[in-house]
C-alpha cells in the first residue's frame, strides 16, 4: 500500500522529509490535524500527513487539491483521504462494510481499488474518519503508539 500511495503522490510532485512525532493514535491525530489547520488553512498551502506504524505509512490525510477525484473548483483548504487496497481484499471488504465508506468516491488507479473523500475543513470529521479506518479496517487500538509526519507541499 505504501508504494502505491508514494507513487500516486510522486505524480503530483509531492516531496518527502521531516521529523516524525510519536504519540498515541487518538492524541497524535488530534494534534497533527490541529497543527495542520493552524499552519496551512489561512495560506491554503497543500499538505500531506503521514500516519505511520512500524515504519509503514498506514494512512494519509492530504489537501484535496492533490487528489483529482475530490478536487474542488475553488481548491480551498480541506482534509482529504485517498485509501488504496493493493492486494488487500480482506481490508477492502472491511472498509466497504463501514457506513463511512458510502461517502467515499471509488476509482481505480493502475488496476488498484482506491477510495477518495474530501472531508472539507471539518477537523472532527477528519479525526473520526481516520480513527474509524485505523480501528475497524486495520485493527489498531486508539492507545497504540504511532508516528505522525506533516509536510508542506506549497501554495495551491
């Protein structure tokens, strides 16, 4: 999954680097989303949040302007998700059984099932979606330790 996301993001010229912060899932997620909004909402800079477990990017939250399927005409600041399931049929089935999956737009990228959602600038909704996916699809507990990275991708 990590390779797919990195490949998709590379298409958009997204760079990588920076220092990760380690926190419990719920605490770290609230902090990183709050910091992202404070840092990038006014300037409408594109951003990328990596949520990492055991050195693997498990989930990303991205400015929707970087995801063609959920990009708006105005390209305003927002929290968006692009969830891919490359050879992960069991996790895909868990995801599609969730009520929140109905809000996602399905598409395929190079034959890989993908689901995209623009959650607007609603921090609470973004937190809820991320925690639901990490708990219900990937089986992580909200008290588990994760690394969180944020990257500035420049002005939209």
